[in-house]
């Protein structure tokens, strides 16, 4: 079961042009594009990244002509705005404000789905929101980061998901890895050597890492535990570093 999306992200947030555009000419958008524009909370005059039927991306300005929503493409992008690898990150809830940093940086690094999860050593949503509820800001963090880095698609933000459901969802990816503190086996670079994958799942543990039981359960679903070498990284550092490595090895980071 795929974790519930709580921010209208994913492919539904892509704004599709009905035809290859002529630069600086208004092109009416199909009715289906309204929901994608709403996901971006975009108003007339907003500049967004859009996609044409041939798979080319453009920067375009929203306008209304005779009451009809239009896109005015003004620049064709030389490279795709979205990575060729679908990176999903399942992140155990960390303490304090670290998760907002993780959401921001994973969005910038091209993740298509980010799922906060609970595990044996993680924080819980109730603990995170005790005193002052802050989880409601998470969709806004993703939206702002996606606008800043000119994404064409908002990453899906999953609802907080129990460990068992998260690990089963991750197990359906083509390539699935978990960051296991103290793991003496594969390093992340070794695990990626020669790999090709369209869909990659990455599990990131909380402070203190995953338990041995969680590692073994993940192994049973074909998820490979990998390490970073001699230094122990903070959970947010590990998530960001691993996403960058994955996009460099398999995606569009140069």
C-alpha cells in the first residue's frame, strides 16, 4: 500500500502543455491543468516550469486570456527539470526541526516522494507536535523549495507511516537501500557500482539508527543495508548525502 499523499504532489502537479509552444505566445491550458496549478498555489503572473508533449521543459508565465488559463512559455530549458530516476526517501522522524531541513534539501535534490515514518527509535508525530504543532508546515517547506529550484513537479509528501507499511512500500522499488549505522558490509558507493534503476527507495533511520530486527526485516524484503564509512553522520546529513550520491550515480547530478 502506497503511503497517502498529503500535499497534492507527484505527477498530478506537472503542468502539461497541450502542444509544443511558440515562445512568448499564450497557449490555453487544458482543464486538467487547473488542479496542477492549484497544487503550486500559483496565481496569474506566476512563473513555473511546464512540460510539452515531446518531453521538453519550459519556463512559463501564467496568464488569463478571455477568462481562460494560459501559459506563456518564454524559455526552453536545455535539460529536463526532473531526474530520470524516481527517488523515494522513507525517513524516520527525527527530533527538533531537522525534518524541515531534510524536506527542503531532498526537494532540491530531486526526490519524487518523501515519507516520514516511525520506527523503534524514532520520534512520533505526537512528540514532534507537543507544545507547538509544526508538521502542518511541511507541505509549505516542500512548495517553497520546489519553486526555488525550479522543479516541474512537487515531491509527494506522505502521511506519517508506521515502519511496517513504509518498509513494504520501499520494497517495491527496483533498487532499495537502507542506511544502517555500523553496517560492516556494503558501502553505498559499492552498492551502486554498475547499477541501473528507474525507481530507487532509500530508508533513513533516526538518531541511534535502525534496530537489528528492523535491518533483518528489511533484508527479507530485498532491501540492502549500506554504510557511509568510518564517520557516523547525523540523520539529516545522511539523508542529504545519500540523495546526492544516488542522483550523481543514477540520476541527473553532474
